[in-house]
C-alpha cells in the first residue's frame, strides 16, 4: 500500500508523523517514507510493506494531508506504476530533469585513456550544446589481462575538464562501493564542478550487496544497465533493491541481451522494451546502441547501424541515449570499433533530433481529440 500526500505536506511534519504513529499499532507493517522531487511536482509517499490487507484504508484516507491511497502488487513496489495508478514523477539532478518525457544524450569515452582524449571529447560536446557525457574510470572486463580503467587517478582531470566545458552530469560506472567514496572525494576536492550519475554495469546487475550500498546513498542518481543474460523482470527487481534502500532516482538502461541470435551485432537489440519499462515502472529509460551493435558499420542508406538502433529506441520513447564517441578510436583501450568519430557526433545528434520529433508527433496523433498527451 502507498499513501500519497498532497505536495505541500512537509515530509518531516506532523501529518507524516501522525500517520506513522497511527500505523504503529500494526506490528507486522513496515513503513518507508519517500520524498520525491520531480520537474513539476514534489510529493511525499509512505510505503506500507507487509500484510497491508489487514489495514483499513478509510481512517488513513481521512487523515490530514492525504491525497490518495494506492494498493500495490507484489512486483516493483516502489518503482512500479501499479496499473497506471501512480505517475512517473522523475527527478532533477544538477539542474537537469530526468523523467519519462525528457531526452538526453550521454556521449563520451567508454573508458578514459588520457587527459587529451577527455578534453577533445568534452570540447566537442560543448560545441554541440550537450551537457551530459559518459566517462569510464572503472572498467570491469571479461579478461583479467585487459585494461581495467585508470580508476581514481583520472577522476581529478575528468571532473575538472567536464566542469570547464559545461558538462553537468557524467555517467560513470562503479564496481565496488569504495569507488563511490572515491568519486565523492574527488568531486569535493575539485570544487563540485560537475555531477555524477553512478552506473551499475550489466555484469553487476545482480550484485545485490553493491546495489544495496548504492541505494543507501542519495546524492548521486543511478544508471542501471539491464543484465546481459537475465530476464527483464529480474533486472527490474534489481532496481527495486536500489530503491528499497532509499534511492529511487534511477534510470533503467537497455543495452542489448547476450545471444547469438543478434549476430552480427554484439548483442540482440532489446529496444522494443522501452515502452514496456515505462508502462511497468516510473523510471526514465535509457538505450545503449554502442554496446548493442558493437561496430561502427554503415548501412547502404548512408546511416550508421548505431544510428538505426538509436532510432529504434527513440521512436519508442527512450529518454536517454548512452553512446560511445572517441577522438581516435584506433587508439582507444576499450571498445574502439564501436565508438563514433568526433565528426560523426553532430550528424548523430541531428538524427536524434529528427527521430525525437517524429516520436512527439506519433504521441500527439495517438491522443483522443481534445486531450493533451500525459
């Protein structure tokens, strides 16, 4: 059960405390208070976990400040839409809105290899008007002999250069909870010139202890990548691990699933699940065409296959694109063959704009006359 309060209710005020006191007579009920700040609406929710069928709703509905009550299913208790009864509020981080209506392109280095390449990349993003990037400092690899990332050694110049060139959010994978502290410390020493979205990579999709640790901190939002070989439901439940610890500022990323049925692409593109995730949950949805396709091949129509895959996700309503770009892919220490060249960035962004406009037109055309799109 979820009790939703009116937007003006203080999450620390007497209305919330009064409800918690009222519920204390039900010893088998656990309560969790969530304060959600979105782009257009701020609200407080109290989640009841346990045998909630024994809790009468009428006394709660009549309490001061209560807007409505939603009885939820077992799946995705915190992040779920629950048959459309809950809105996708989203969140705002470092001045940027992330919700099921927004669109952002996080273009950058899959793995940071040098200060020079970071600077060339973020300078190109600044020229293109992009305020988000991806920069891999910690890189889990299939082979123990492959490049594992520069780790905390590269964080000072990554944050410095991102701040210098107007980057507001950097998507950065972490593979151990100690690395969250390294990111936090490096940002503080640099004077907080930018923000970080912690990325959970596909290899850690079911590393439940890491998910709990990331969920316990609330200063950084989280980009969760679908597990490469697990079901969509298993991946969404992994996001619940993060949210259940307190951090619900999560973007869910589709990055292709591991199967030879996707050959010759690196993974089978799963971007048809974009509207499914938006229907089942309140999370914004990201797509990663670089790791889905795995090559910078060009189709006979002149478009890169990565562009075609990106278009599949955006036309379905994706809210974020994670794409590899590199000033010199032949020198990249990780995933160079799939990285866009810098001179391919602007055509890629223009294609994103074209497809996003087509999506907006599709969405408007699907609305009954006289009713605006939600």
